[in-house]
C-alpha cells in the first residue's frame, strides 16, 4: 500500500529532517510542500531494492514523501541533524506482508 509521511515542522524553530538509509520502495515522490532550507534537495537514491529517502523541513515548514514499500521488514528512520538522533528523534517503520 502507498505510504505518505508528512514531516510537520510548522511549529518548530529549527530545521528537522527524516532519513531512511535503505527501504525497498517504488513510486517514490516528494510532495510540493517540501522545504529543504539549504539542507540539500530531497534524496531518492538506489533502486526499488534499496532506496535511500531524505526530506527536510525548515522551521515553520513541512515536507512530504510518498512511496510504496515493496518488502516486509523493519526500517529505521531518524533526524540526521547533528545531535537530534542521539536526542531520541528516531523510530522504526514496520512493513507487514500483504
């Protein structure tokens, strides 16, 4: 099923991002509301067997990424801004078999 992640930083005072080092996915699209604030363009690298995803949202902005996971598994996501992951800004996306 398609997954849509909205990184809402509308009340934030500093840049945040969402990074997934490797997730098997297809049909990856970055939404129009993405704001990268000099943090680099959205990254979608690799093939459907190992895509790297990265979106960033400046303070007061939001970013959207949509994709279709193609393999079940657990995939770590985190904020790659210095110190943020260490401060607990991380989690796991669980993709279950259809």
